[in-house]
């Protein structure tokens, strides 16, 4: 893709916390972050930065490793998954991470995590036909975003920057439900006062959802790319491809995503934001 093509490194699935207890996940996170930092040092023209992995089941070790990766290794953000062994990201033990990243003024990447054990129907024992991945992952991302919104994290940390994988999951397509639908939060619920949640937010839920950032990793879908850019705006979209998880094992999603963005009716300024400028700003990279 030419000498100007560069990548921010991150660790792929699965989440480290599913591989072992706190001691194991901490060791794996340290090894991963040390390794990615070394690659950045060895190949700065190809890899201008990396996203740190964290031992999310290690309690106080979460923030400790985030600080180490950023302060000592130069990480340009951290990656978490949409749940931590079934716990929501908004659980009390994970909140210090959001505060720490707001102080660092660096982004949190959110990647979906869901397996075949999440059944399609309550009467079954596993998801079929990889529905857990095709539809389950976008749902996971959307559910995590909703919990972050309604449980006040964006109100508590208004400078927080969260980059959602796969163009924000289902959220852009369901703009109507997220907008006027959730403006009526509580109208479909009789056993708790959800109207109080809206009062506490002090703004429309959809406006908080637009505070998220999203990447272009939608497997070469032009329609999804258009929908996501329309919802989040060019200032809140960054280039990503999900390489190498394509039928060609690497180049296809990169090539097709570039082709789509090049063909969209965008100003050159907005196109540059998506390809480069937003990442430079968010990740505090050297602009070159």
C-alpha cells in the first residue's frame, strides 16, 4: 500500500483475562506491551505507535500496567473488551481506568468479546452458525456503549476518548432508536424509574453516543462506512481495516476500505482526518 501506509499495533482477540488468572494475565499484558513497544522502536516508519493490552482481571494491576505502558513504553492508548469475563466495563473495579485515561488524555479502544457460549435462544446450549460473531459482536459493542452512556461515565469524564471497533457496532444504523427511541427511556418499563436516568444525564442520549469515536473496520462495506461517518462525523472516525482477518489473510480489507473512502463524496480535509489527522491528534503522534 505504499511507503506512506502505517499501522498502529494492537493485540488481537482473545482478551487476556480469559487465558488465566490475575498473575497470568498481568504477565501476558507485560510481555505483549514490551513486544509491541520493541516493534515500534525497531520499525518507527511502519509502526508509529501501539495500543497497550491490560490485565482486566487483575484489579489494581489494570491501572498500574496502563501507566507503565504509557509512561515507560510510549503506548498511545489502551485496549479493553466489551466485557470482562461477563462483567460490564462500568463495574466499580474498572472505573479507575477510565479516570486514568482521561488524565492521560489518550484513547481507550473497545473491542467486542463474545463466544459461542452466548446462545441465540435460551433453550439452546450454544450459538449456531457463528451468529455469536456476525451479529453478537456488534451487539456487544453497542451494549457496552449504552452502559457507558447511561451509567454516567461520559458525564463524569467529559474529556474521555473511546474508540469503538467496527464503526460503533449497531449504533449508527439504529440512530432512530438511539435518538427519539431513547428520548422516551422508561416508557416501556414499569418496574423502575428510568426517567430519572434521563434527568441525571442532562442531555439527550444520542448526543452522548456521538461523543464516541469509531473506526472503519466494517469488512469492506460501503453502506456501513457511509452510515457510520454520517452518525459520528468525520472528526470522530479513524481508519482501520481488521487486517489480517479477511479471505486473503491481510490485504483485502485494507484495499477495499481505502477504495471505499477514496470514492466517497468527502472533502479532502475530511478524508485526511479519517486516514491520518484524527489519529495524529488523538494518539499524539508526530505528524509526518
